[in-house]
C-alpha cells in the first residue's frame, strides 16, 4: 500500500471517498472482502473500518456500522461540549470586563456586535425586533425536558408572524420533549413551517435569526441574555447547530433500538453518562428529566444488568458496551448475547 497515505484521503469515517464507500459497502453486504480490494483505499484500514480476518489474513472484515456510528457520535459530542465550554468562558469574560468600568446606557451600546440584555422585558423587546427583521430562517436549540405550555404560548406570536412571511424554522429538543403534548400541538399548528428533531442532550438555549444575530442566556436563571451580531461568533454557533442537527432524529421518526433487550434508549443515555462519572442530578439536568425519574431508570438498569451496587453497575455497563462500542455479553437469565 505504499504511496497511498492519508494525504490522498483527507476525510473521516462520516464522509468516505467514493472508492472507500464502495469497498466498505461491499464488505458490509458480503461480510468480508479480499485484502487486495482495499489496497487502493488505505483510509478504510487507517479509520479502522476494515480489519484483518483472524481466520484468514488475506481477507478483511468490516467494523459494524453501529460501532462506527458510536465512535462518530462520541467524537462530535466531545467537540460540541468543548464548544459549549468556550462559549461559557467568553460570557464569563464579558461579564468580568463589564464590571470593571461604569455601567453604559443602552443607547451607548446600540449597534455593537455584543449586547448584554438585562431583564425579561429587554430580552423580549430584542427578540421581537429580530423577529420583525427576519426574512429567511430561524434556528433554535431548546434544552430541558417537556416544554411548559406557557413557554410555547409566549413565543407563539413570533412564530406565527415568521410563518406568515414564509420564514423556515428548525428546532432542536431533547428526546424527552417528545412526550409533551403541548409541543405536538404547537408543531401541528405551525405545519411545515417548522421542522423539529431531538437528541439525548443539547447545548444551552440558542436562537439564531437569518444567521446574522444570535441570542444565548448570560446567567442561570435567564434574566440576562447576550445578543450577538459578530459574524465570526454567529458563524461558529451556526456550525455547532448544524452538527447537532445532522446527529438529531426527526420528531416523526422513532428512537433507535439499543440492541440490548430490556434497556431503553434513555437508559442507554443514562448509562453512558454514569460511565463518565456524572452524579444523578447532573445526568437528570443534561437529559431534561427529574432526578427522581433518573434514579428510577438507574434502578431498572441495575436490575436488568444484574448489578447489586453502583460500583458493580459501572462494571456491568462497561462489559455490555453501554459506555462505548457494543460488545457481546450474556445478561443474567439469558443464554445468548443480546447485543446486535
């Protein structure tokens, strides 16, 4: 394979070159391919999409698509988490510098690329202004669990105004939001003007108008907000949104099967966060559920995996592959592995 380095295949597993796509697809369909077929596309070996068949070294077998997806999702989530931390650091720096000098009046900072909006009325006024100026699209990230009816009602007038002008909207929620009837009523009212998708967890609230102005919270109780118009910052947030959108599942589509009997998609998400060492309250907040609900899922996980303690649960989570790529494991009371 001399002369076929990674410089000829500058891509990741999520966007294979044409030749790599054909060889990997053939390997998945047939179960293996001759080693010589992969010589023109060393990227498949470099990305661990193919590996030698231990029974016959002249053949290569494919890594399962499910395992590849798990690796990709973990990498993207790490990138998004790092992005969220950088945004938080930027907000903290702005607040610190703002406190060093005299407080500026609202009029003196109008038109700047970054405004601190103090108070709900100021935030609402700025949002209404951005809504009136919007002509193309609105992108939003809505963290937490089931959206309260009053939150959906408060923003309904803006959404209807946007729909009336032909503005397209895309909304990202956590999977838990699927269970809220209020959200379903809202989406039914908005029709095809709004497209919604869900993820296990999302970043903090974000609203983007026409890819030119963004709004994010500036404190935990959301009585302060940042209005951002700096092109580089707004472009960065658009990139974060698009990466999350690509990973998200349409609200009309079912959540994927975990491949492990007796373990739901939410319990799989909780298991992954437990494996990272997070406490119950942190897991509950990130997934948009109550601490009580989180602990009930953890109890069911322990029962399903046959764990008698938290320590043993962590071991069983690792063994069954809920903290990474799936692995075969015979669960208590089963005669064969249930991981597909």
